[in-house]
C-alpha cells in the first residue's frame, strides 16, 4: 500500500462532527484533506429541511463521498426539529408491546431522514435498561426485559433498513446496567458472563442474526469479559466475542472518542489506535476536527512503526466502503407528514 493509499484508507475510518449548519471553506478543506468516511450531524448543524438537504448534498459531493449520519432515536435524542416528526422515546414504544409499531416508527424515521439526504441513523438502542439508577440510558431503551428489547430493536432496525437508512445498534455489549454516564466517566458493569448472556447480549445476538450492518461500542468496563479495557478498546470483546462468538461481520463503530470515559485516560491518538487494534472499523470524533487530524496522524504513525497492521486498516476501510456503496431503496417523505404524526398519537394511546 502506497502512502497515498494508506492515507485514503485511514481517512475512511473517521466519522467526524463539523462546526456549522453549512460547509464553510475551512471545514471543506479539512474534510477533503482527511478524506473522511463519514460525517455526523448535531443540532448545531441543523436548520430548515432545505438547509439540511443542502448540507448533506455538499458533504456527499466531497471526493471521499462520506456517509451522512445522525443520532435519531426519538424522545430526548432527536437533533431535528419541526417539521420533522418527534417520535416518542423507545421506552414509550416498548410499553405498547407492539413490534409492528416499532417497525413503523423505524420506517417513518427513515423516510424523513432520507428526504434530507441522511444515510445512517445511530439507532436502535439495544441496551436493556436493567439499572433504575442509570443516568444516560433510561427511557432511551425499549425496556428492562431482554426479550422485549430484542423484539422491538429488531423490528425498528428492519423498519429503518426497509425505509432506506442504515441502522446502527448500540451500545455493545450493553450500557443498560451502568450507574455512571460514559460522557463524564468510565462506567463499570460487574455482571458475570452468564448474566451478560441472559440480559445484555440477548438483543445484540438477535440484531446480528437479523442482518444489522453496524454496531456501536460502549465506553464501559466489563470485568467478566476484560478486566483491563473498556469495550471500545478491548480485543477480547470486539474481536473474540463480537466477531468470533457472535459472528458479526458488519462495521464496528466506536462511540465518540472525545467522551471522558476515554479522554480522561489517554490521548485521542492513542485511543484511536487502540480502538482499531481492538477490532473496530470506524471512529467517531464528534466535536473537534483538530482531534480527528490527531487521530489520523496517530494511526498513520502506528502503521509506519508496525504497532498497527496495515492489513487491518485496509480491511476496515473496505468494510466501510462496502457499507457506503451498498444499494438502498430510499423512500423519502414530505414534511410535515400527517401520517407520521398520527402514528405518534397511535403510540400514545397504545402505551397508556
């Protein structure tokens, strides 16, 4: 692999945040130099639907043709305001007990995202909300019953996929039993392997069997699986358990590497290299493009020194390229959408 080919491969491993609701000249230049494989949108990037569509179009037109992604769970994790439909939190859908409603929400979300050029939603949440003190998951999960989360999560991912948007399950191997927020510190889940099998892993196994194309890692320590490394940085978890035991062949994406569960313990460059060495493919760097540059430089240095295998970088890059180029039948919807708002009302009645 030439230096230019390596740089292109490494760039494809980055999914980055940008600062504004438009693509200014400086940001465009940085994205072109990085050759990013993805861009994730936040509220700071969102204007009218026409603005979002224009931004998506400008991003798609970059030479690296990045995937445009967003966190679109409903409830309190919704970046898009009116006239997009604000669907209820996953827990509300879970209370209906209806996998059909979960599917229809996923499909409706996908058609609205597709209408503004968004390719990927970091949803569904596959965490089992088994700890009432959990400060970060809570109503983002479909519920506390693994079987319910399995049924709802698989239905929603199918709805998203059938609507033309790539779904991403999260947060592997499960963030539901934490009492800390990984945005602020490193949580620990002290369940045994048998307990993890009965609870946390149930929805993920089913989602993998249903053809889920992406899984996001958790910045959480699971001593029963790896006493030293959080899942994002753990080869035992990402390669041995996820790839080996569960047979996942899709794209493994990190949670944001700028979260304090990671940055309180190491630099962004060291975290990027360790995440790839653990078996991940795609690195989220959501807030600061200079951090993405640091991650890129660290990965290239690690490959040059032999600390990171060039072949693993190439294979990860190919997985992301296949994901980007896979055909999708996008069924875009008009905004606002009266049928989708009626679906919200239907869920409210069913959950009451």
